[in-house]
C-alpha cells in the first residue's frame, strides 16, 4: 500500500506542470501605418490620465469626480468585477482538498405484532475528504481562465469610467456652447432692437419707409425665435449632467449660471507612440477574452483525460445514545479514478467548439483594434481640420463687424437704404455664431481624441499580472503631480473671448 501511494505521489510531482491545450500568446495587433503613429514608441508621450484637467475648469473636475463616485453604471461594473474575483478564488480552491461532513439523529417506532417497545434512537455522523490530483492541468486551465476573466472585468470597469468621463465632459461643453450661443443671440437681439428703434425714428421723420420698419421688426422677431431653442438645449444638457453626476434634477443649475473664465483648449500632440492605442481598455478586454478562451480550450481538452483523486471517509454511528465505546466507528481511504472513455465524440466536439470560439475571439480582437485605429485617426484628423478654420473664422467675424458699422453709418447718413444694413447684420450674426460654434467644436474634438486614445485612467502600459487584478486607479499620483506642474504654466487663451490657443503642439515630458 505504501509503495502504491509513493508511486502515485511521484507521478503527481512529475505531471504537476503538465497542462493540456494551447498556451496563451499575446495577439499581434495590425500595424497602423499612418502619420499619427509615425513617431516611434517613445515619441510624443503625454498624459492621458487626467486630460480633462487641461480644460482648467474646477466645476467640470468636480462634476467628473461626482459622476465617478455616484454613477450606477460604475457601481454595476464594480460589482461585476467583485463577482469575477470571487469566481477566480473559487477556481483556485480546486487545488485544495474538499472536505464535507453530514450527520443525523432521529427517533423511530414501529407498530404491529413485532413492534418494538418505546422509541428507537439512531445517531450517525460521517466526514468525506477528496483531493483531486491535477495531473493534466484541468484545474490550472480553469484558474487561468478565471484570472483572465477577472482582468477582463477590471478593464471593463475602466472602460465604463472612461466613457463616463468623456460623456460628462462632452455634455458640459454642450451646455457651455449653448450658453455662449445664447449670449451671442441676446447681444444680436439688443442690436436688432436698436436698429428697429433707429428705423422707427427715421420713419417718423419721413427718411425711412414702412418696408424698412417692417424688415427691422422681422429681424427682431427672427432672433427672438432662436432664444427658446437655445434655452431648451441648455436645459436638456444640464439635466443630463445632473444624471451623470448622480444629482437631483437642476442641482447644477446655479453652478452653470455664468460662463467660466478658465475653459481653455487642451493640447493635442502632432504624433503619438505606436503602442499607445493598445492601452485602450476595450483592446485590453479583447486581449483578455482571447486569454480566457485559450484557457477554455485547455479545460475542455482536460476532460478527455482521466481524473485521479485521493479520498477518505470517517464514520460514527450508534443505535442509541450511550457511552462513546458503544459507537460503531469506521474509516476508509484510497485513490479513485474517473475517465470518460465512451463519450461517442461528445468531449472532442466540445474541444472543437471551444477552438472555433477562440478563432471568433481573435477575429473580434482584430475588429476592436481596427475600430480603435479608425476612431483615433478620425478624431485626430477632425482636430487638424478644425484648427485650420480658426484664423479664417476669426478674420471673418472681425471684418463682418467692421462692414456692419460702416453700413450702419452710411444708412444713418441717408446714403443707402436699410436693406444693406440687414445684409451686413446677417453676415455679422452668422460670423459670430460660426466662431462660437468653432471654439467649442475644438473642445469637442479634443475630448473625442483623448477618448479615442483611451484617456482617463492609469497610464501603466502593462496589464495586471495573473491573479492580482484589481480596480486600476482613475487618477494616479504621478498624473496628479504632472497636472499640478502644468497648472503653474501660463494659461492659454480663453475660449469665448479670443481665438483659441494653437492645438497642434507636440507635448513631451
């Protein structure tokens, strides 16, 4: 008996590192091959962790912090991560012996000619222990799969946070844009009313026609009609901000009553490292999905091999309560084997199914990477194209203002009719609105660019090691220090007051 146990233990030691099925290898991502990623792996590195602080708006920072703390989507993703961690710990428990115990105590009595007198007392207790020897790595592959799924949920949590940060920033910018457009419309309304007063006075003096007066009043009504729409846009986005921040409706109204003086354009690099995009949480999720599915193939493969276990039982029973010496005691132990010999192809078809799923998972990964390249390249090109319009739109607004002033002076002098003033007013209104929309579109494009690069969480490029997945930090200490250092630099130009600062500057740290 001792010889058999020794031989079985020797086999266990020799095969302990044997795990059937394919070993996981990191997938090769498609090459980007664009100017955006032409800088090499070390060129143009910049902070992604707290990119929204580059906007320089304390209210936006506070709204994002509130959203990360109170959002139900973050809570749900956090709970799913805890569930995955518990499943991983459950899989690791397969390495340990499994012990169970049961017991019973009952009273019985019979009736009839041969009935017993009184009540019978029966007591029984037993314990079972079983230790599966993972000779072919089925348990190891299961643990590997659970670890990959845990890391996948950790990256899923970060993807939820990243999306929430970007959505909060975009909604905040939408509120500010609508407020800026409302301010421009109100200024134009005051201008139109002034023109209508001038036209009314000239009509009384006989130097303007009823047509001129009707035209001026129509312009006033036309501008007034735009104000409710802009106010509705502000309200809708404000309520969305309340929702994202986990606040009651209109909780942020008082904070958003005035336009900020510090909302600035964040820097956009001229190029980024080739491997930067692979830090996106969704790409890492896709990688861990491949890892988990690779391990699933190993789990399915291990099922066609025999399973060896060491087990034992310990029992105690007695027909009645009494001294311990009257109890019947039993003990037994020994090895056991279970082998699915005749499955009629069931287990092998399961392996084929898992391998097909692995191929699909790899294809999904390639699709995720290509989509990430598309999103990043589109966002980058949008930034490039939009910034080219800044100088022309600024010049257009300035020259339209000059043309309007000249047309108004000529009209007051009686040297032209009111139609020319209306034309120049329309040009000025259009130029101001286009410039305002452009300034905030630059912000929107910048947010989309940082979102496409996966900005908003730890910049550590390596994923968590197996078995240690945890909730990555949203704002690492290094990023905080970097942001504090940047806040001491001269502030860029304000969005609504002047042309934005140059977007396309290479940021090196």
